[in-house]
C-alpha cells in the first residue's frame, strides 16, 4: 500500500495539518490518514477537527484511494476509523460508509 504522495495528496495533507511545512521538503509519508492519526492528532477530537477541513470532493478522493489500496486504514484505531466513517456518512452517503466498512472487514480477514 505504500506510495509516493502526489501534489494533490500533499495539498490535502497541508489542509489537514497546516503546521506541517510541505513547501521546503516532502514529508516522506506514504499515506495521509495514518500519519495524521498517529503523529498530528493528540486525541480523537483533534483527528475529527482535522478531517472536518476536507470538502466532499476531497473526501471522495481519499475514499477512492482506500478502495484502490493506496491509502492504508489498517493502522487506524477503531475510534479513529469510526470518526472517518461518520464523516463519510454525513458528507458523502451512508451507503459509501457501509461499503467502506465491508471493504475493511474483508481486508482485515484476508
């Protein structure tokens, strides 16, 4: 699932983590949500606030990466995953959140 972050990825990372200096160097992450949850969010509340900065299209882009296997969620704790699913449910659709939950169940079983 490791990848090199694209300029679009870096833009989203900067939006969720404005204190990160991506202008002078690439942060070296291979996904977005995992480092945001582990390195930049000190609580579920902070992770929620960072996700809330994403627009519907930006969230849809991330969902697409997840389904392609390019964005890893297996590193997210259950609490953080629920925050993401709630955001998807509110901003995209309940069906998309359920599809993602089923997809992740399949990945974790495999």
